[in-house]
C-alpha cells in the first residue's frame, strides 16, 4: 500500500478564550485602529440584535434570527471585503450587511415583512438579499464568480452558510465547481454547532467541515470563529487569493449559537443550560474587550459611551422603521416582471379594489 | 415584454410566425435553436451558454453545435453533471447582467432545478424590488414519442406555468423556435423554454437569420376557420393540424391556435376565436388533470361561457406515468382522438 494522497486541515487561533495573545499577530493585523473598530462594530451588532428581538417580543417585528455569539464572523467578513466584491449572505449576516452599508432600518424592514428591505445601495448594491432556503445562495455565489471570470474582472464573491447547510447538495456542488473552474470565491461556514435542534455531530461524520474542501480540490481552513484576529487573517488570505486568480477557499469558522435559532425557536427543548454557559465563556465580544483592556486601548468610560451611542443609533433606526408606511397592495404585481403581462391586469385592478374595501372596513 | 408593442393584435391580424422566403436558411427546429443561439451570441456579448455536454459535443441533440469553437470556452461552458448547480449559477450570472442560456439535457432531469427556479429565479426582481433581475433562459427538450428511456418523455410544463414570475414558452415549428428563442434571450425576466424534441428534426423550414424575435405574450393562429377552435402547443400541433385538414374534408373549418406562450396566457386570442366558433377542443400531451388545458378551459368558462355552443373538450395524456416506449403510443394523444373529440363537439346540440 502507498498513500495516494495526504491532506491536513490547518486551524488558526491568535487570541485565547480570555483574550490573551497566543502568538504574534500577522503584520497586516497589528493595527490598533482596526481592533477598536472591530470591537465597536460587534457591540453595535449585539445591541441591534437585542433590540430587534425585543421588537419581535412586543409584536412589532416578524420572526428574526439573532447573531448572538457569532458577531465576530460577520464582522470579519465585512472588514475584509473590497467594496466592489459581492456578498451573498444566508440569514444570520447582519454584521456583514451593516458593514456593506445596508442601513439598520432595511434589515428590520426585511424581517418586518417589507420587500423594500432588500433594495441595497452603496457597496451592497450588487449583494444578494438575505437567503432563507438553505445553501442555495452558495450556487448563486458560484454563478456571480463565474460572471467575474467571464468578464475578466478582479473581483471576489464571499458567501456564508451555517453548519447545517454543509449537508446539502448545493454546498457540495458549488465547492466542486469552484475548484474545477478556479472561481474567485470564498465560502465561510458559520459553524455555530446547531442546525435548529440538530447537533453538528449529527450532520456529518467528517472530523471537520473544512475538510469538505479537500474533496472539491480546494483549500479548506478551520478558524476560531470567535477570534477576530484569526478570522481577519484567514479572510485576508482567502480574498487575496480570489483577487489574484489563485482559486477559491472554504473557511470553517467555529463559533457557538448563544441564542435560539430564531425568535420562533426555544433552544431549551434540546440543549442544556450547562452547554450554553460554556458557550458564553468563549464568546467574541468579551474576548476582544479583554484584549483591548489588556493593551490599554479601551477603558470603562469608552465602554459606557459606546453602549450609549450604539443604543442611540439603533433607536433612531427603529424610529425610521416604525414610521415607514407599507407599500400599496398592488406592489405585489409591480415588480413581478419588467412589464406587467396583460393577463395580470385584471388581478392587479382587483387587489386595488380589495385594498380600498379593506381601508373602508368593508 | 413591451419590446413587442408593434406586433399586430393576433386575433385581428393573425400571424403564423412563418417568414417570407428571402435570404433564408433551411433549418429543422433544433437547427433553428442553434441559429438563434449563435445569432444572439454574435450580437450580445452578455449571452453565454452553459449545461452538460453543450461544449465540444455540441449538446446531446446538437442544439449548441459549433458554439464553443466559435465563441470560446468562456462563453460556452460545459458544467459538471449537476442540474441544481446549473440553475443556481445561471441565476448568479444573470444577476450580474449576463444573459445566460442554460440547457437541462432532458425535462426529466429538470426537477432538481425547481427550487432555484421557483424560490430564486422567479422571485429575484420582486424580492429586491427591481434591484437585481434574472434575465435567464432555461432550455429543455421535453415530451414523448421518440422511444426514449424512462424519464425522457414527460411533459410537465404546467408545473412551471403555476409559478408567478416565470414565463413558459413552447415553440412548435423551426421558424417559431428561432423567433421565440431570440425573444426569450432578450427578455428581462426568466423564461422556461421547452423544446418539443419529437419534432426537433421532423420538418425543415426557411429561417431568416436576422435576429428578429417573435412576441412572447401571444398565441399564433396557424389556420383560420369559423366552425371550431382547436387549441394546442408543442409537438401536438402536428396532430392538431392533421386533424384540421381531415375535418376540412367533412366541410368543418377549424381555427388552429398554437398557444406557444404557456405563461402568460394570451386569452384574448383564444376567447376571440371561441366567441366566433362557439366550440373548442384543447389538445395537449401532458397529463389531463391540472394540465394547462384545465386553465384554458376554466378561463373560457369564466369569460366565454355564453358564446359556447357545446361543452369544451380536452384531448390529453392520461393521468398515468408515461409508459415505457413499447406502449407510449397508447398514451400519446392521436389525430384520431382529436377528430373524434372535434366531431362530437360539432354534433352537440
């Protein structure tokens, strides 16, 4: 017997769970300004999530998936991407979307039942909207990366998914294509250990999710998903490859879902309080905060100011969100096709009539 | 769809889609598909073709033959053997303003694309309020009658016709295949383009390869008559025209309508015809229950009931699994069945 092929999966971590440096940082990441911005953004995202969940609990919001405990992954993606790259999210990507310039009120509008929440502008103008059907976004990302290749553009696509999504054909088929066609694409798996109530171990017997890259002939990396420095490092590496036609990368970011799957879920039905409290010991915000305190880059006054300003920012977005009027009833027809087919004119007129009756309480 | 506003109203001024014989190429339906693809690729660099075996092999039916050598592998892509992926990447490409035309080798393999077509392609414009769109064409050969293996003969166009946001187009002659595909590629919204493979090579027709499209939102009246309306699409147009010719021998003159656009349906043309004839037979290869014939029939009942002189008849495939090829002729609607249904409809008092 000879070895036909041999593989390893690297794992990156620069900060201990307590926020102590384990290793010297890559030169590019010795950037105190970036560390502080990263920290501020994670706090903003957590404040945002808490507020949106509160809105849901008080009947002012639809079902919402918080990113509690996973703020570092989305933040690292957002801080690493170039403005003309394209982001193709799943549904727990508030942190990235905010960095891509999507206003908070638009994220609220999407989950608050208003299609206009996906009319992105700025860096996000070509980004895909939030994707609910699991893993389908990864194939769209592969298509966008193909378009970049067809047009010889030096742009990259970053797409994200959860650990459950890695069980799906879309995940495998897209990685396979990304390898075959050497697409400028980065796939980031937010391995938060739970696909609603099903554990990571029940999704796959593979030792790591990152090794699924090996079967597609692409690079697979595992990273501590609660470690901002390690995340930035692997994302910079993957994006530099993508921008220089050096092929795709799969990144498995290991984190923990400290919240329920969505506001419609009750995680106490399937996981123990003990496991949850262990998850809190590794969470990213405390970790980076400890690091910044240790480096004397942050103090309690700044912390107080930050929390106040985050709350204020979120509150003003809530005011915009709650003050926006719904679209007219016929909007459901007006974006269905570039031009409304004649066959639908009668139905459109009917909904206008129905809406007017509803307004009159008929 | 507005690019066709200049088109004459079909019920007043029937157009057959057949073109005059000037500077023409003789082509079969599948060759017409190839001509339309090549013309579109020549005139718009955003048009790309992808699918299984579409490159060097030129497609298993040769619909994409020579495109790779002419336009290169960046624009003619042999994909891995994964239909879900083909649909998904087509959507991604379309969101970037390319006009991808993907081929699913047989309609029997289309089902794994359905999630992408229904949940994404059909919804992209709506869910982003027009920010991202999906100007794609998904081509697939469909229908029975060619003695193919299992899974290669079904007609499930009604499945897609049920989905808001899609257009479903079925050509029934080389000239209409050319013109409709040109328009499908130019359409700003997704088109499911189903090619009746039984008539891929059955006739040659003169094609003017000038890139002129045919309207996607109208029926084509292939034959005019005042006694009965025969409504069909795809390969069954052959049997329907044959039946119409035979009916003429009995002095029964049929209006023959090729629906062509399964979605959106041009009920204006159909209702105008039924209003004139008062009798109609709908013919399709797909299973009868919940087939597109049921929708046409329901709309005639809703809007044209009082002009009917006889109940609407449907000649359709049975509500069974398509038999393997030894028995497929028992399944396929025949000229004889159309004749019988038409004569019964005519006899109704």
